[in-house]
């Protein structure tokens, strides 16, 4: 995500009920408009709660491997999500 984060760090934000955010224009380097897709979903009555756990890469290039910064952020994201959603005994 093109966010105000140092490479390798993670950020968390959520969209409001109308799928708006101060970060809306920075959602994705992909050619898909995430906010626009969610707004279209709203037209047909779908209004999910949307939260993003993101990082910013040092550079954008095609690769099948994660850069060191993105791998570091992925590891942090996994630990963060494990704290938020601990496994529960059955």
C-alpha cells in the first residue's frame, strides 16, 4: 500500500460505513479500486465491516519472492493477527 509507513512496518485502518477513509486514495498498488468495489457491493445491499492490515514496499517490481522489507512486515502481521485472534480450545 502506498501509505505513510516505513518499509517493513505494518499499519491497520478501517473504512467507515460508507467505505471511506483518509487512506482511500492509497489503498492498493493494484489496478483494482478496492474502495470502489466495496461501494458497488453497497449498492446491492452488502455492507461488510472492512479493515486493512497493510505494509509499504521499498520498491514495486514483479517477483515471485517477497522482498526483505515485505517479509519482515508479513512476519509482524502474522504475530499481530495471532494476538488478535488466539486459538481457542475446542
